[in-house]
C-alpha cells in the first residue's frame, strides 16, 4: 500500500526525488518544495469542513442537484428544463458514487476507487508483448466508449497522501496498491453545443454527460483488463491527480486555465484512469504549441468573472491550500472559482467556452487553425479568433430550439 503518512523526502516518497526524466518531456517544473496533495484540501471537500468556504450558497449549490431543491429562474439557462437535463446527465455518476457511501464509506469515482466489478479471469494472457497489449487495449477501450486513450508509467507524485471521508469527516489511507506499474488514461469529450451556453444550468449537462460517458468506458475497460487475468483499479476524480497523468500519457498539454488541452477536443474533456499490472508500453508526451500559445493568449483570464485564472507568468506560489505546492505552473484560485459557481447555482466552464482550442476539429479549417496556433503565426490565429467572435455565449433557448 502507498504510505499515507509520508516523511521521506520533499515529495513524501521513500527513495524518490522530486524531478523525474519525464518532466523534461512534459515541461513540468517540479521543485524541491513539492508536496503531494491531500484529498481533504480539494475545494469541494473543503466546502464541508472549512468554515471559510462553507456557506448557505454552497449548500444550495449542492442541493440543486436534487431537482426539487433547485432554484428555478425565468431567465434562459436556469429554468426547470435546464436543471432537469443537467441533473439527468449526472445520474450515472451520482448513482455509482452514492451506492456504497452509507454502507461502506466509499464515494466511488470522486473520493474512492471503484469496486463495481465481476471477478476476472484466474489465468493470465501471456502470449503477447507489451506493445501488442497496448494496441489491443486501446482498441478495446475505444470500442467500450473512450474517445481518447493513453498509457504512462505509475508516478507516485500525483497520488494523494490521503483520501477523505465526507460521511465521517476524516482522512482515510489511500487504498491503492503500490505495485501497479502502469496507468491507462481515458478521456471523453463534453458536448460542444451546450458548452456554448455557459454560464447556465444547461451547460452543466455537458459536464455530467462527460463524467457519465467516462464511467461507462472506465468500468468496462477495467473489466476487460481483469478478464485478461490482471489487476485493474479504476479511478475517476479520486486517488490521484488526473491531468499530470494524462499529459504523461500523451493526451495533451497543460493550459493557462489549469486544464488539459487535447489536439482532438481542446479543453473540452473529462478524464479517468486505470492503475494496472498488465504489461504495457507507455506513450510519449506530445507538444503541439499549447504552452507557447497560452503564453500570449489571455482569453480565459479575461473571460473569468471572479478573476480566478492567472494573467501573468507561471508561478510556484499557491493561492490556497486547494492548490498543488512546489510545481511552477499557471494556477487557478479555486476559492474564487468555486465561489462563482455557488453564486450562479451551477458549475462554470466559461474558460472552456472562450478557449481558442475549443473547436470542432472534425472540420479541416479548425485543424488548420490549430496548426497555426503551434507556429510563429499564433498571433494571427488569436486575432482571427477574436475577429470571428469565437467563444461568444449562446442562449439556452438556441440549444433547445435546434432541430
């Protein structure tokens, strides 16, 4: 089991240094002051125990996911139908998360790994190489519902020091075996059209839909691995930070808004991962110009109402205890961000809506723009994005009225 009370080294891992060779490929700047993250300090968890975050508005925000307790408004995007769809989109995620919380203190997918599996095979498949296993796994994962699949090596730096029990308001040991050498990272796209209505309760349906699709692909792919005779621990938002693992698995780059930006869907994705001992061949991190483009683009920072997104250069200074310590990067002020959510009565994805990478890349001209963003012509692309008014908000009525 992973040490849940780390005392060895600045990152808390016995025999481990803060920096690793893969950081040169991902661009991660991990310093000697690095500290692994405690799940209790997650902004959502703090809303339960931290008096500086807890409030009536926060309580009503969470209650709004029970539709009868939502505060419907006459304004478009916050009407009964909008909350009804948003909450329906979360059904799979909420159902699986709540299934064992009362009986076993497991909020699976958000605080704890999943245990919803049948027994796998007792005999391991041994007649293939790691490269063959990887190719077959990716094919299977895409068939089972994953839009994107990547593989990286296990990196303890991104695993939480502790899990957190919301039921009992206490820290819990991480229950992830430490001898699973590979991580399979899955991602699913969120709906492009509903994201255009941010901020609205309707746009929150894209988030719930993304998570629900993730869960189906995640549990099914983990069961496939178990059916091959190997261990597979399925994880959504729980247990470990998803974005660093996704970047190491070659799914995308890190953006100014603190999100993964993928070549296929931009920042419009939800991420899941599987820790496994199936012999696999890790992918390589990719670089298509996101870091350089975000260096000149401020659209997410300018568009953020609470000014929670960094407007300047990357920094290692955390804003609050909800931020990672010891990594130089663009860091979002989670308290300001979540405060805006609570005031709106639904989650916010304005930074995704206005991001120049939030395009439908099935169209060739958007793919051309993505290529320009990775070259010295990136300022031209940014000018075009402004001139053509991409990222402007659409009304919820526009979405409901579409054929």
